């Protein structure tokens, strides 16, 4: 379709959950470039008043949500100071109930789910239950609540469009053939900043080194998860839910250039790959415009330049969290919910300098061994398992931090 024809399409309205984060800002940039396609109905974020204020002034949503009443009070003050006339202010709201309202409001055509953590689960689930179109970036939705959410997708017929680049790549490749002739999904991983670091040297890597991702600029949690390959493990789990494959049919391959995002193998051995610049605005725009494609504000690959791309198998020994993700998905029930909750706590402890890098996997593994596996039936069950897993992981991280501190004490000199 010609770009001009887009103006003939009815403008759709968008709720953006997690507007001030990395995915949120990229989503608004896509909207900025496609002003004829979407108007922003609601923006929701955690605590960043300055960032959401600028977004409100530019995009004029009808509703703005922050995590706390204190945040909303600060936002009201900032709106007053900004000089934006009161009739142009959005309705201001806070907390989980407000997130659900903005995601399910009748006026909303599409929800972008880009809050980090289980805080994004319930609103996304309710949007899916209502049959809204959902662009999914948040990992925790499927890692913690995969069965529940996919059952709701089946029941409501909601379109769940993956924004994570690998799943978006699979989604694109699957359009080329019959789903039942696909034998394998192959997700690529950059390998993170420690791709070539020895197992021994991983004990002394710092949070600053782990936050220095070679190819992507993302939020802190996902950046550390990329360094441990936990992120890729979560993506294996998400791929199983999104596309209905067994873990044994989802392979991971290390591809440091992050340009091939995913591949699928058909039964005749033919492999299709999805290739695009390392830029999240591409998958975000794909989700916003699907099934159409429009010009995107994304660099194109310059084939006049010489290039080579590497592919190598992952090292499960140095990056045990990837293996653990496969095992949790095989185990089913609440294992993946516990995996995610424990990892979030362990990542926080690592970022605070309390545990070493390999301690992240140690805390997660120990939490899984202490938490009983059960089948969550509601979002409430998932949030409860998440909470229990966090508190178990906190205790385990504290034990490990204590052991580290004791080991670091200088041995008293003999007198
Ligand atoms: P980020 O940390 O940059 O942003 C997170 C957003 O969530 C912020 O707007 C924050 O204010 C908001 N938020 C946090 N707690 C909230 C709460 N209680 N209520 C409302 N809002 C809250 O994270 P990100 O990198 O943008 O990632 C967002 C999600 O997308 C994560 O689940 C991540 O794993 C996934 N993802 C990100 C990328 C990427 O390139 N950044 C790629 C694939 C998937
Ligand atoms: Mg990814």
C-alpha cells in the first residue's frame, strides 16, 4: 500500500505501559514518525516524573498513570509549573487498578506492554482477555503466566504481537510457510559482554562491566540478564508459549553481531532468517502496523559494505541459567515464575555489589530447589508465587552475601 493511503485508515488509539523506559521511548519515536496511525490514549510509568511530563506535553494523552500517589502529586505540580493549560492535562491516576483501566478502556485499540517486571502482568492479561491487540515486550507476562495468558489469547482471539526482536523475527519468518511444517525455532543471542570471559574470570566481573552490553541499549535488568544469558532462557520460554513449540524444538545460537534475530527450520531442512538493523523500533513498528509494513525510522543494512556474521553454540557451563530455563519450561507449573522472581532478586543483589556474578545463578538455582512447584490458576496465584519466591531468594542472597563478606575478611595475624 502507498504511504499516502495510510491517512485513509482510521486512526487507532494506544495505551503505552512503561512509557519512560527503553521500549517506551522507542515506541513513542515510532508513533512520532507515524502520527497518522496512532494517537496516544494513555501513558503509564513507574516513578520518572520528568520523563512522563515531557511525553505528556508532546503526545497529549487522555490519561497518565504512575506507580504511586506521591508520584502523581509531583506530576501535578510539574504540570502546573510547565504552564500546560489545565484543560489539556490528562486525567491523573496511580497504581495497579489504574494500569488495568488504561489497558482495558473501550477507547483503546492497542496496548504496548513494556513495563519491566510482574507489575505489567495483570493489565496485560486483562487486555488480552478483552481481545485487544497487544504488542508484548514485557518478558514476565509469558515467563510467569504463560499458560494463563495463552489460554486467554485462545479464548478471546486477541492478537498478541511479540516485540522482543527474536520473537518478532520468528513471527515474520512463520508467515512464509505452514506452521506444522516447522521443525525448529532458532533464537540468536549476542552472547553479552562476557561471551569470551573465562569461567574463573566471571567471579570478579563488576556491575559496570555487566551493564556494558555490546550491541543493545536497554533497561538495567534485561542488560544483566543478557550478560548471564538468563534473558535468552526467558526467550526460549516465551517462544514455547507464543508459537506452541516444545523446549527441545527451540535452539539458541550465539551471533555477536545481533543482526540475524531469529531463524526457523522447515521439515525439508530449509532455514529462513529474519535480518534487520539492531534497532528495537523495527519490531515495535511491525507490531503497531501489522499486517501492513510502513517506512520505519530505522537504518537499513548496507550491502555494499563487506561483512561477516558469526554463529556458535552457547556455553551452558559458563552460563548455567540458560540450561535452567529449559529445565523449568520442561517442568511446567510455577517453575518459570520462580525462575523469574529469583533472578530479579539475584540481579538486584549483584548490582548492589552484594553477590558476585556467578552468585546470580547460584541464588536462582537454590531458590528453585527450595520452592515447591504448583500450577497457578489465576493472576493472584502467580503474584503470590512470585512474592514467596522473592522472599526465598532474598534470604538465599543474604546468606551468600554473608559468606562472601566472611571470606573477604582478612585472616587475623597470629600473635
Ligand atoms: P526499562 O527499565 O527501561 O523501563 C521499564 C518501564 O516500566 C519504565 O517506564 C518504568 O517506569 C516502568 N515501570 C516499572 N515499574 C512500574 C510499575 N510498578 N508501574 C508502572 N510502570 C512501571 O525496561 P525496558 O528495557 O524498556 O524493558 C521493558 C520490558 O521489555 C522488560 O520486560 C524487558 O525484558 C522487555 N524487553 C526490552 C527490550 C529492550 O530492548 N529494551 C527488548 C526485549 C524485551
Ligand atoms: Mg531479545
